[in-house]
C-alpha cells in the first residue's frame, strides 16, 4: 500500500467519504428501487474495505490517495444485489 501524508487517518477519511458517495450513487442509479439506504451503505462500505484488502495484498489497482478506487468500486457493485435481502430493524 502506498505511503501518503496523514497515514491511516487520511485513508480512513477518504475511505468513508468514498463509501458514502458510492452508496448514494448506487442507491440513486441502481435499477432495483426497493432497497433501503442503510443496507446499500453497509454493502458499499464492505466493498471499500474489500478494495483496501486488495491493496493490502499488493494487487494492482487505481488509487485515490490512500484508497484503492477500482477494486473498491468493483466489490461494492458486486455486493449491491444483496441489499434487497438485508433486513435492518430501523424505526
């Protein structure tokens, strides 16, 4: 994983922002409209974490600062069909 100024804190902030942006885009533009946003956000965060694991293993990818962008988007997109099956007990 490349070393960047700010260390792991910068990676955490960029990763969380990337997960929220990707979740909003998937929630808005994904063709299945019956999914709840928290489920989409959780799966997008899981995709971003899987992309970070991809970078930790040293596999190739496109980086956005400390976050590995391309695998994160691919993993988040692959997890989105599961969003309709997640039941979250929210009020």
